[in-house]
C-alpha cells in the first residue's frame, strides 16, 4: 500500500511539473535580478521589434540601465511611453532607466520597453533572442528574450496573447 501511495504521489508531482507554465529564467547580476524577459514575434519585413523584462534591485544603492545591444538589431534603445495632453508619446530614455534600491521596474507593453531598430530577421514565436543589458554598476548582463506571439501581452501568453478567460460568450477554441 505504501508503495502505491508513493507511486501515485510521484506521478502527481511529475504531472504538476509538466503542467507548470514555462518561465523565462532569472538572471542575477550583482544586486539585480532580471526575470520575465520576452518579446513579441514580428511580421515578415518588419524592421522594428520590442522587448520586455522585469528588473528587481535587491541592493542598498540604485543602479541604472544605460544601454542595450542585440546582434539581431542595428540599434536597441530603452524607451518610455507616456500620456501628454491626451496623446500617447514614446521617446528614448537618453539618461538610462534607474532601478532604485528595494524596487522593481517592469518593462511592459504600453510602458517602458526595449525598442529594437533595423531588425536583420523577423522575430519568430518560440525563438529566444539574446540581448546584452549594460548597467552602470552591475555591468554587462546577457539575457534571452522568449519570443511570444505577435499580439502577446505577457510572457507565456497562449494563442498570440489572446486571453481565453475573456473570450465572448459562445466562442470556443
């Protein structure tokens, strides 16, 4: 009986692992922890892409993201989106992005994000995109962006970012 219970428990444990959502790995650099690094796929011919991630500063002093590079792009910038007089604007953060001590900064759609210019090839769903982040104190940090579907709103979003919980009544996949 004990053997059967252990076997069942092992089976449930393994099934739980297999059912767990895929998560981008965490990367630690000094006092910084970078997680949830992802991007959206781009249509063929697109020359611009975007990237998103979360940076947590577990230290006692601020650090600053001052640059980004990726072999797949001619140039990568950290951009800010903001509402000015009812108009959404986007601009590069020329002085970098500060990550205050004990704080978390999330780069996400509609907010701060990585902007990749002059893409050499399209970003394809399922690929990983290596980028190098340059911090003032933590130095160069290599991370990989998990490429999601074209309309994805978050890492690991199924069906190109479609939220199955919010599908109209009567619609089924």
